[in-house]
């Protein structure tokens, strides 16, 4: 097995990404990386809400149509995972809550009127989606947003594809969501530092990933403080208002998709409920609470 570790950085899904592979040939590594980046591009093009020609946009345009829209197997799996997250979170993780973006503008730091939120709440609720076999019938004006799922799903997809292409050792990093492809030589795990939410020059924790995935969720990049109150971009789909629990969570699990759902659901729950829920999961995790305190079994070096 070659000890040549190849690095490739690129931008996708609105963030910096990196693929690391152990590969003897630089030319072979470049071809493998290109194939993996192409797969990221495919998923981004299919599920982005920022392109009118994406399949997600086509799904949202079908809202209110009696014929509905036929959903392919890959997308059905995303819906199934979303339903599982919805049920596990008691309705807090809801891919139909994206309509709240219509009235929340975090770049302009504006708070919507209560009446504006009340007008959107009837359009939210995964249980309002209707299925006829593999055809989705979505009520008028509702929207789907896979933003809380697709990056983690992409990390797992790339890891699976890399294995199919013959890669035995590597690490996928899509904007801080990781998927391991085996260990490093001599069964060494992949060291991953979790950046401190309030100081990017510091580490909040370190994980050692031997398999599976690691994902993080937090309100430190898209939140604002107004009149002394912090407003997170993570919104409660039941009230339309920002959640006020943990500030950041990182979780390791058997898949990046699973880690991501646990991290996001924890961010949506009340603080102590989130900590208890994560503890009961038995998964390695680290968090920052509302006061800036850091805790969790992943506080010291944690392995998965």
C-alpha cells in the first residue's frame, strides 16, 4: 500500500471541501478526485434550491398540482431519511420549514412580524405531504428544502463511490462534514479538529475517525444579536422563531448522514433535552451551550 497521501481542495455546496486519498500514482489520484468532484456537482445540481433547473426546484413547482411529481429512488431515500428525522425529533427537523426563509433575512438582521410567521406556519409539516406510490402530491405553496441533509448524504455517497473505484484509504470533507474511507496506513485513524465556534484559531475538540462519519451543526455562521438577544438561523418549524438551545454540536456515527441528523436535531431541541438525547444515543459528541461552555464525551480526544 502506497504511503503517498494526495490532497485536493475545491468548492462545492457553498463551502470549502477537501478529498484526501492514499494513492501511488498522482495521475490516478487526479482522475479519482475528478470523478468524486463530478459526483458532488451532480448532487448539488440536483438538490440545490438556488437553481431553477434543479430537481428540487421542479419538486417545489409541483406544489398544488393534482398530478403530483414522480420521485426517483435516490430522492425517495432522502425523503425516507427526512421522515425518520421528523419522527425522531418530534417534528422539529422538518424539510418543509424552508418557507420561513420568505420572512427571515439573517443578512439584513431583520425580525419578521408575528403575523407574517402565522401566515406561513400552515404551509409547514412533513405529515402534510401525500404519496401515491412513488408520486409526491404536495399542497399548494409548500416547499421542500434538503439543506439539512444533502451535504452529509453527499459525503457518504462519495465515500461509497471511492470504495467502488478501488480506494482503500481516504477521507472526504465537505465543509466540515466528514466520511472516512478506511483508516490510514497501520490502521491509524484520521485526526479531525473541531473549530471553536467563537475563535477560528482554536480547536473545541479533536476526534479520531476510523470509520463512518462526523458532522457538525451550529448557529455561529448565520446568526445575529439584536438588542442583546441572539437569533439563530435554525428555526423552530412549530413557532417560526429561532431555536435557543445549544450553540454548536459535533457528532460521530456510522454514517455522516446519521451524524448530521443527530447534530441538527440536537441544535433544534431545548438545551438540556438535547444533551440528554445525545447522551442516550451513546455516540461520541461535543457541544457548546448557550453560555459558551463546552462539554460532552468528545471533549477530550474521541474515537469512532
